[in-house]
């Protein structure tokens, strides 16, 4: 991990105001682990409360609309999540691709919308189990990257990629360290092809059943710059264990 490791919690559709205390506890722990960049993406309803309570961690949204505003009942724009206190937005999570039929073009438009209001963006990609079994994992991810990644000015300062094999999300199953490394190397090559040399600095997170006890091995894989964590990010106890693993990984490297 050349850059500061980045550990991001995705709370999905979990959390009411009672969970703000958990975010505060994560923030306190992060103060002792400043070599790791820590962030949470709570439901949009909690962005403002958590931004107010947390001093150190990043706070972001799990999605945004492609448009600046308008007749889109129930949707939230990038400007709105920024206004609520979000410094980044996750786009293209496989649950949104699957449950809301989001295409690569939609994902890119959302990423562009985030960049247009000067917030960071985490673009998620990943193959299904069938695609991996058919030997298509790298090709699928390459084509998602080609079509989902935003372009234009300041992209490299603002974009993070999250590789999340769909079959590893919420299942307790993870790819081998070798498979993670191979995919992350392929993603790095693709980023260099798309963006040129500056893409060396783009962090590539691994996501899918990361827990405190497997984090060290996954974070040790080539080109893994951090983790996107779902289930294990819901309590300070489980999430901080992953942040500690990232900090220890750094110690071993320096
Ligand atoms: C996710 O939702 O991005 C994720 C990786 O979930 P989990 O850690 O629960 O597999």
C-alpha cells in the first residue's frame, strides 16, 4: 500500500439516530490510528448528524442522482448530500446495479455529478459468481471500469475504485489473496490505460466480507489500498479491528 490506507464502512440501509453513538466511537478510535484514513457511508438520513458528531473520519453518501435537481421524487442529488456534510459518494454498488437496474452509464453519470460539485467518488465494480466461474471476471471488471469511471479534470484527486466481487458481499466468502492481487493488478493496468501515469495514485479498495480476522490477509494483497466494508462496519468493535489491521499492515511495510 503506497498510499495511506483507506477503510470505508458502508452501512447500507441500517441505522437510525441511535447509531450515531457508534459512529462517534469509530471516530474516537480513528484518532488513535491516524495513519489510516477512515470513513463511513451511513444512510443519507444520518449524514448530517454523523458529520456533526465526528471530527476526524470522512462521511459520505451511498448513492446520488445523476441530475442536479428536478422532478425526481425520492432521489437525492450530489449537491444535497454535499450540503448535508458528505465529502464523498459511493456509486455503482452492486446492490444498486442489481436492485435499481443501474447501468455503467448511470454509474458514470452519478460519478460525474459528484465531481461536478467537488466531492470524491468511490466507483464500485465486481463480477458475479457465474462470471468468475466462466473465466470472465477480469474482462467484466475491465469493461465496467471503461464505462463507469468518470473523466475530466480533477478525476485523479477524487476517484477511488472499489473491487467487490458480488458473490463475496455479505456471504462470508472471500476470494483468495492471490485472486484479489491478480484482479487488483488488472484494475491498476486498466486505470493506467484510461487515465495515464497519474492513475498510479488512485486507491483500489477490496470489498466483500472483510472482517477483523481476514483483513490483514486481504490488505496484504498487491495493489490493495484499503477496504470497503459492509456488515463489519456497523459496530465500532468490529470496524475498528479492521482499521487496526490496516495500521499494522503499514507498520510491516515501513
Ligand atoms: C459492501 O456492501 O460493500 C460490502 C462489502 O458488504 P460486506 O462487507 O457485508 O460483504
